[in-house]
C-alpha cells in the first residue's frame, strides 16, 4: 500500500490543481505497480503556511511561490 506525500506552500495551488496532482500521481504509481494497486494507493497533500517554508536560508511566502510558478523558476 504506497503512500505519497506532497508538500506545498499554502495558497499557491487551486483546489482543481491539487485534485489533478492526486489523480496524476496515482496514475504514475499505478503505471509502475500495476492496476491492482490503484485502490490502495494513497496520496496526501500537506499545505505549509506561508512564511513557514524556506529555501537556501530565505523564507518562502505564498506570493514568492506564485511568482516562481508564474515565471517558471
């Protein structure tokens, strides 16, 4: 029974985008493991509050993450 955790900065992704992540990650796992594992493949999304995530010693906010998402960086 695989469990995949995805951690995101809160407020960056829409509900529909998170649903797409769950579906596509499940599909990827099933492609590796076989269709019989679909019903027991768990995908959880954890959202970390804006400002409680850091990269390279710098705090990352939701606005920073949206800028990175928009600019492709």
